[in-house]
């Protein structure tokens, strides 16, 4: 517990407008997506994933990300990363860069072969080969590249995934130029002991800097996992407003840990996020209404009648 309790900055990467909406049966309009991002931007969040440039045949919910990027009210010092699977995705994204600027991108692969195939229709090594062309093109345009690594402890098709497989792919992503690797518990089954061990294994390889944690909350372990990662020095966490989210190619996985609950946790640990919890709660209530779904944030639900 040594590092917790003092004022330490923690970065929250809000993935609701991407991870949150990509799995919803109701496809939102551009205006609804823009309004959500604007509400989140006003809360002090510094990283808001705005959408993705994947195949519209695979994920129709993310169609129109260019229009979203063109219409949002950009707040200075806020990044609006987008998810890119391949060179084609980057080319499409850059086509409209003069009126829909791309200031940061995220690529994604997995530690599990079968999930990688289901999600992006190629092997892990093929995905890394795709990134070999893509990343230099982004970096040449001063666009920083984040790397997502899914299935860090378990895969919906292969079961348990060991640290060795995770570290191999993380190393490759770092060597290719990713400034940060977001470790994804894609199906939300990891527990603090497993997260702790994985992070220890990264530390023994000298690779713990520049890691982030991306927790889905299927088994209700996400906050415990985040706390375990905080204790191991991780300072960047992905979360989604109202606990939205899920991957269409990871059956049975539920939403991301909610941003509201992470903010409440961080505040209680004396960690500084610079984010206004009430404004995120408002954004969560708005989007749940538009999606006609229940809010998955315990904090948002508990404070319905006023804050504690
Ligand atoms: P494919 O069908 O193998 O692609 O899909 P292809 O290269 O064979 O091309 C087929 C057609 O798609 C061609 O068009 C291409 O031009 C087009 P056609 O000639 O038939 O008219 N195409 C594209 N169109 C638009 N944008 C593109 C693109 N690429 C090819 N980028 C592909 C391969 C990767 C595109 C597909 O598998 C795909 O889009 N997958 C995305 C899946 C996805 O979005 N999953 C959810 C996000 S990942 C996630 O949620 C996990 C994460 O949150 C972390 C965690 O939780 O662990 C990040
Ligand atoms: Mg995810």
C-alpha cells in the first residue's frame, strides 16, 4: 500500500464511445455519439476513445466515426483516439484528417490465437505484420499509437492464457513503437491474484513501464483488479461511462468497469484524476436513456437521489 494515499496522478482512458457502443444492438445516430463525447469532454477526461475505423460489415455500430470526429467540440489537451485494425483503417481515417483530425490511434491484437482470428480475421503474427506497415505511417504524421492486447489471462475460445504469451506480444507491440500497452481482460474473468502475478512477470522482464489496464467486469472483479494494479504501480486505467461495453467477438463478456466507479475508487485512494464525477454521472444517465438500457455504474445508481 506504500504508494497509495499520497496525491498521485492517474489517467483514465474513457472507452465508452467506442468499446461502450460497439456492442449495443441499438445503433446510435452521429448526433447522439457526438453529444456523449461532448459531455465526457466537459468532465475533465483527457483521453476519450471516439470510435473505430473497422469494417462496417463487422461492426456497423462504429460506422460514421469520421462524422463524429468532425462534429465534436474539441477541448484543448483532450485526445480523441480511434481504434484501427489495419492499414486500410488508417488510410480511411486519414482521408478526412483535414476536417476530422486524428490525434491518436489505438491498434489491437490478442494474446490468444483463436480470439485474434475471430476478432480481426488473422493470426497474432499476421496482425503484428500489419502493424509493421501501419505504425510508421502514423508516427511519421506525429500520431501516437497505443496498443491493445486482449485476453491477458483468459480467452473465450482457448481458456487460460499464460503470462509468456502475453509478454511475447506486448514486447512486439512495444518494439513496433506503441507508447503504451493496454492489457485487456476482455471477458472480465481475471482476479487480483492473476493480475498481480502477470504484472510481476512484466516487471521481471523490465517491461512494466507504459502499461495500462482495461477491465471488463463480467465476474465483478474489475475494481479489485484495478486496485491490485494500482498497488503494482499501474497509473492508467480504461473504463466506460455507465459500464457500457463488450466485444462482439468475445461472447459472454459484459461491459467495461464503469468510469464512475473507478473515479469513486480513485478519489477514495487519494489518487488525482482531474475528472468531475458528477459530470460523468450525467453523461452516463444521458447515454443509458438513449440506449434504453440500465446503468451498470453502482455509484451512478447509488447517487440517484443526490451525492453521498
Ligand atoms: P477482413 O474481412 O478479413 O478484411 O476483415 P479484408 O482485408 O479481407 O477486406 C475485406 C473487405 O473489407 C474489403 O472490402 C476491404 O476493403 C474492407 P471489399 O473489397 O470486400 O469491398 N476493409 C475495411 N473496410 C473498412 N475499414 C477497414 C477495413 N479493412 C478491410 N479497416 C478486419 C478484417 C480487421 C477489417 C475485420 O476483421 C474487422 O473490422 N474487425 C474488427 C473487429 C472489432 O472491431 N472488434 C471490436 C474491437 S476490439 C475490442 O473490443 C477489444 C478491446 O476493447 C480490448 C479488450 O477488451 O480486450 C480493444
Ligand atoms: Mg474492451
